[in-house]
C-alpha cells in the first residue's frame, strides 16, 4: 500500500476505510467526585459498561468495512524504541509540576518498563502510592508534599475522544493545541506516534511542531471539518481561536492545496464545546444542525493563495450559502436536531444528538438515546446505525468525537 493510500481524508462522508479509536481503560477509573471537573468529565463513568459500549461501536465500524486501529497500541509500538521513549518522557514530564529529582526518578522508572506498561502508565496515570516502592528516600519536596493518591502522571480520561487532539486533512495532520491542561499531553503522544510509527510514514505534520504552535494559540479537532478536497470548515469556539484558524489555513494551503476555509463563530459555552456539537455533515448535500444556531452564526470565507497568504476574507450572511459555494451545489439540506422541536433538541443536544459520524454518504452512527434526532435523520433519507452511549456520553461527546478517520474513499 502506498503512503497516500495509507492515510487520506478528503471529505467528511466518503466511505470509511480506516479509523483511529481509543478503547476506554483504567484512566476512567481515576475519576472521582473531587477531580472530575479538573479532568473535564461531567459524571462518574461505569468503566465496564463504557468498554462494552465502545467495543460495540468498534464492531459496528468493522462490520461496515472499516479497519479499526487503537491509539494505545500504536503508542506502545513507538515507545518500544528507547530513544523515542526517552524523548517522549522528557516532554511529558515537563508538563507535570515536579522538581528535577522527582522527574529524573520517574523517567528512570518508566524507562525500565515493558512497552505496553509504558503506554498504560502514560495514558492511565500513576499515583504516589503506586510508585512509592521506587521513590524511597528521594530528596524531592514535591513528592513529600503530595498525599498518597496524588498523581505523578495525570491520567487522560478524555483520550477516548480521538477527534480532538489532532485531525487529518488529505495526507496531512494538525496536532491540536489544547485549551485545557488536562488534555495537553494527548497531542504530544500523537506527535511521537505520527513521527515514528510506520503506518504514518507518509504523513505531513502541518501544525504542532513550531515554537508558537501551542497555548494560547489553541485549536482542537472537534472544530474541524473536511468539507471537500480543497475546502474545510473550522469553528471559532471556546477551544479554537480565530488567529490560530487563519494560521493553520495558510499552512493547509501551502502544504496540501486547500483553497478556502469557512470560519464559523459559535457560542463559547461547554454545551457548544466544538463546531461538531452543533453541526455535522451526514451526506454530500446534508448537515445535521442544532435549531436556530446557524441563523446566529457569523461566517467568514477565507481564500488562500498557493503560498499560504490570505488573498481575501469575506463575511458571509449565510452558512448555507457559504456551504453551497464551497461544495458547488445549488441546494443544501439542514436537518434539525430533535426534529426541530425545541424541547427535544435541547435534550438531545446534551446527549450529542448533532454529533454524528458519517461512515459513508448518507450513512451515520449516532447514540440510540437521541430518538427524535435519529427519527429526523431517517425522515430525510439518512441511514442511521445506533449505538448505546449510556456511559460513553458522560464525557460529553458522541460518535464523531470518539473517532478520527485515517482513510476515506476519494469519491
């Protein structure tokens, strides 16, 4: 298989061929009433049921022709190389509030682990109690000031939302600059996977390596949609800033031939966390949208020259008209969450009724709990595959949030 064929995402709805997931693990068992807000999880998750939900999701994707790859497996693959492991640990420990003695001791401890245990520790975290045997008599004030259940490596309970820490466009990838500290190690791990794993040998890293590609210049993958091979939509949201959107647009133009970006300003609220919580593409001419939001959205069309310079910025009065222009269509269909009913829409919005994953044109995966929204999709000719998200949705994300396509059919 050629490099381009291994990784290529040129649309939101092309037949799904390969996808990245993260199967929930021990990191979700770290969530307590006291730390859940800092870890960006709204409720305590029942891990066994969450894994059952996720396994059913992965099985559905396989049954529909997609190869499923797991993030943690790829992480274990790359940290088998001790040089990669050392570089990754140096960067990861720099994001923890440790003194040099504690960081050095932790690094030494993890350098001796088998690769699978390294990946597990990096994702699931490690407490002082769990590491105490290897840290006796260490001259570290940070260590001595911690209680026994404090984290030496913080867990990553949001990692099963694979849409956010990076996103693919054609055969390129943008490493996200995450808004909140709880998630800033996720794109770091992804960087080492994409730089070192043979599955990603042809991938261009478009953003995430330069000194300025970090906080406060934030961008997250849930705000990003590949509308077609030369046009993308990006949300200006609670977690993605306008300046970063323009910067990334220039690099996409220069490196991948993207010609136009639709920058969509959405409410800066947790309920509207990313663009894909209020708006997703379900067919070549159809989108699911939260009622009323698109009428209040400000939209700018950014056109780019081949060298990455912005040639024109035009404010649009209509998201629908901008989409028509971008996609070269005379008509666009908006399918309202909750079937347009304000009460049903509000209920389904909290349960990610708009966050659909297209696995082929006009074929989507949704949570079964969003009854009214799913009925509206079917009434508009969309084939709906439902999954149980009773536990998965507690992190506030749906099927699109949980997945990152790596390969879609070109047409």
